[in-house]
């Protein structure tokens, strides 16, 4: 695709498929008991911060509301997920638009520059198993989407105040919602406007956008970051090229607060029931889900393999870190410096 312009700390006991003809089973993997990694060991339960609050995001809340068991698999059990073309396409578009709007004055980037940002941001992970012609087709489609985006005109008098604005909003002492807002604009009157990019093939109706929990949370995050609620919030469906804008008065901010607190309470109580739904066919964890018991064997191949890879990598990186720290200390001693 052309532009548009130290080893591990010893052998693992993980069996290979060639040894036993099957994926590794959970109890056949080398153990790493608590304390193995010293100061790097977690000091709080999963999703809980140092203040005891449940750490959430819109995607985590949305996952829990769709299926609590899927939430547990993904965010508590930390089972691995597989990259996909759709996710990599969205990541690439977001990266290109972030770079595009980071360029402020005097002039916005040209179309060719925007396509260059796409080239730099292109995420290949979800396309790795596709034939090259399909990979190229996805890339050309992304170029077309961004050409249409560049041709659109923003409302006059608007400038970009921030891109990927990171926030951590506390909700009482029960939860903290984290995330990043794709873009925050400011108009000539000083009012703020929140925009989130979506790479769905179709735009959602305005009524659904007004009911969006994500936009309500982003409005609250905007106030936390800048001291003022936004005048408007919007979902920009960049593939069909339609931005759906709603006013602040159409959002139910109290309902958003209640949803955060209810979700945090349910997670704290470990309520992780299984809720079969229309997304089950695409779930990365269907093979271990009790709702689909009997469809797959009882191995945990991907999870077990990923766990062993992480253990080996962490051992190596801790060793490298300690060796580097010792080297710095020796250099400081040779020069008579305090460390």
C-alpha cells in the first residue's frame, strides 16, 4: 500500500497443539501466584481505583447493559478479544481526524494532507487475515470517506478547542467515568460543542442520538473539564457523511447519572448474569459462555496462551527495568551523584 502523496526467563510449561493435539487447558499452564511480580501486583480488585470507586467508561457501561456476563469476561476476567476490520477501520478514521483537527490556524489541512494522516494512522491489526485486495479495498473506502468529510463545511465561527480530550469524572464516592471526547469545538460566543465520530454504515435517528448515554456522559465530562456544559452535542456519522446535532436541553443528564451509579452498584455486587441477544454471534467469548454450552469444547486456548505470553513478557520487562535501574545507579556512583 503506497502513501497517498532478551529472551524469556526460562522454558514455559505451556503445552503446544503438536504435543497433545488440542488447545491448552486452563490448569496446564504455569502458575504465577500472588506476589510473583512484587510491587507490580495489583492492590485493588478489578475495575476498582485507589479510592474504592468502580472505574467505568461509556463502552464498559454499554457492554454491561447489553450482557453482564460479557462484561465480566472482558473487564473482570480480562479474556482476550480479537481485532476486526470494523474496529481497525474505526481506529484509523479516528486517528486521521484527530490529526486533521489538531491543526489549527492559519488554514486547515488540505485533502491530500488528510489522506496522509490516514496513511500514518492506518491500523493493520484487524485486516491481517484478509487477502491483500480486500485490505486495499478497505483502505480505499476509508480514503473516500475522508474525502467526503473534507468537502463538508463546518458551521462558521467554529474552532477546535480540543481533540481526544481525556476526562475522569467522579460520581459521588461510588464510580468514576473515564474516556476521551473525540472533538470539542468553541464558537464565536464562547459556547462549547461536543462531537463524537461514528463509523457505522448508517446514521441513527435523531431521537436515538438525543437519548444517547454516551453524549450525556460527554456533556457532564465537558463541564468537568471546562467548567461549562456544551451548547450542543453531536454524533458525526462519517461514513454516510451525516452529523446529527441535538441541543443540551434534549439530554437527560440525571438519567445518565443514575445509570452510572446503578451499573457501579451492580458490578460491586457481582451481578453478572448471562443475557443472550442478537450480538451473541459476534461475541469473542461465546465458546466459554454458559448460554452456549455444548457448542465448543472446554478448553481456554486463546485466554491461556495470552496469559502465558503476558507472564513471559512481564518477567522479561521487569528484569530489563531492574538492570537499567542498576546501570543508572552505577553511573551515578561513578560520578559522585545521589540517586
